[in-house]
C-alpha cells in the first residue's frame, strides 16, 4: 500500500466576527455613512439620533461597540460615554468629532476619530 503524505494546506484567514454596533449621531447623513460602512463590513448596525436614545438602546440591548457623535443637541457625547460606562457590560466606545479631537477627556473613549472618517480607519476602530 503506497504511503501518501498530505500536502500542507494554506491556512485561510479567520473570518472576522460580526459585531453589534450602535451609532448615535444627530446628523442623518453622518449616521447613514457610518452605518453603511459598518454594515458593509458585516456588522449588525443599530442607529439612533441622539444621546438619550443611545442610552435607551444600551439599556435594552448588548452592543459590542458604540460610535458616538461628540456634539448632539440633547446630550453631548462625553455625557453619553460617562453614562454608558456605568453599565456593567458597556460597549467599547468610539467618539466621532467634527472638531479637534485633542480636547476630548483622556480615557473617556477607547478611540477618537475625526470627521470625515475614512472607511479603513472606521473599520480598524470597530475591530478594536
């Protein structure tokens, strides 16, 4: 009986897991752009228009990542992040800012991105 050796297979890259992503932004266009990028990456996306709605969503559903606009009329992004961090299992927090992100509170967000954000940069921030 002939002895056969298996040729080594090329390892396929591990598929990235689908994450549950919350997007909170009062500007419909920004919400739509970020939502489309996250969805195209295979993530489950939920969008809300403001800070209070974001907190309600986090109270009702477990998210892996929350992408929060820095300036929203009902509640600013910093206040939303502080409130989310009070939850025992809060999502990883990504801030989106049209302003200089340098004056954000250090350590409040896991990642701070400046608008307009490129798809590759957003993908990296979501993936962690």
